[in-house]
């Protein structure tokens, strides 16, 4: 155990000086991620939920073999997220489309996650299919202090019998600082834009309440928004702006506008890219005087006495894409055209990096 601990600390010190060493200062880098797991269901029926297609006799013939392969594949991706810059991966990863706590327990028991003692927080929600959001975290890096599920409220009387995923809100500590993470999965595009716009407004209310409680909290809003950064739910209802210089006090910056504009995203539709999987940052993570959108962060100029944004990426690996056949170049899903592909997800993960001067 002592040897393992020493190696872990050595890795932390190494990433603290690699590529981010300025004026003899050392810095610690942390990764925060999000991944839509695309229907991580177990093989048992959950009473009250429409999970029948993910049963052994359901339309997807969801057997124990397929479930264990799905767990293995998801664990591979989750364990590699953030490792392009940080050997030990992400400190915390929000996930969506997971059925229940059993699935999360089984997921964290997969070897690459178990080796890091990855833990999770989850609250069972009211979604009719039974899919929820959750947060995985490395307890050596991130400490959970409080968890609650804020419900998505349908405001139209005709929607009174509907229910969907709420906003999983996790307060914690990262690098000795107060952090809050809101994990979301807004209504799908089978619903009109109004419902996602309403989701954006409700997330904004959660954000404002968190900032009233603690104006210095470092806030990450993440999820499958089922909209792109420029859509009304994100740009107007939530109020996440494109340029760092435009972030007002208590405001939000969405770093993914320019990524999508450059021609890439996190999921494909009709041959084009969308970028639904976003991680949005509060002004408390920004040095708006010295940071410029689309340009590398200059550690010589910004104040790194507290956690600050350092970079972001769409996480890509060759194995996440189909290499041949009709869907060559598309994300390699679990199923396509009724065929089990033993794949991963229709979404690609996203990661943001934050940095702090080492103490």
C-alpha cells in the first residue's frame, strides 16, 4: 500500500510541473469530465420503469454477456478520460443514461476504475425509462460534502403527469476549494425546444442559489443538453456566453461554441456534428482580464492562487469510432440497425482542465 501511495504522489508531482512550469512555480492540474453512457441498463426489471427493451427477452436481447461487455467498455473510456494530460485521469466525471445504483456499483468494480477506488453519488430520479444522472469521483482528489436532486418541473398544466431527469447537484472540495457540480440530461429532441429552454432556466436558478450561498464557489454545469451551445436553452435561458470577456459577475462561459464552429462535436446526425455534451464554467473559474477565448492560458499572467480554467477537449480514441461498413466514421454505439456492435456510446466524452498553484 505504501508503494502504491508513493507512486500516486509522484504522478501528482510530475503533472504539476510538466508543461505548466512558469517562473519557478509548480502547478497542479485536475480534470473534470462528462460522458453519456448510452443506456447502461442491468438485465433486471425495475418496477415502475419502462426498461423492457433492456431485458433478456426484450427487443435488445439484453443478456448478462452484453451487460458485462458494456460495463467493460464504459470503464475503459472513463478510466482514460483526462489521461492525455493527467496520468491518473479525471477527479470527477458526470454521467447520464445510467439505470440505477447497481449499474454504478458494477461499473466501479471494473478493474481500471477499481484500481483508482472510484466512487459514485446517485439519487434515483423519476424518469419514465428509469435513466438517471450520476457523478463518479476519485476520493483522493475530490471530496463529496452534499448531494441533492433538484427536480425538473414541467410548467404547462398538460404536462402534469410527465416526469424526467432532474439536476443532480453535488457540493464538494477540490484542491482545498469549494466546488459545485450540476449534472444534467435535458429533455430529448423528440420534445420541442421550449422544454429544453425551460431546463436551461431551471439550471440557472440552481446556479444562482449556489452562488448566493457561496459567491466564491467554483461551479461546473455539465450534461447532455440535447442542444448545441448557440441554441436558446444554453445561450439565452441558461445564459452561457461564447467569449470569456463577455462573462458578467455571476455569469457563465461555454467553451464549446468554438469547438463546434471548427467542425467537430460529440455526436453525429445526418452526417453532421452536434455538441450536446457540454461542461460550462462559472466566472469564479476564470481570469477574465487575462484569458482570451480560443487562446492558450498564460500561467505567467493569470491568478492561480485559486482554481482556474486551463483547457478543454472532446475526448477521442480510434476505438470509439466504427472503422468499416455502412457507418464507417460514426461513433461506435452499443447497437445500430438492430445489431449489437459491442460498442461504446453514440456520444463522445468531454473534459475540462483546471489548474492551481501547488502549495
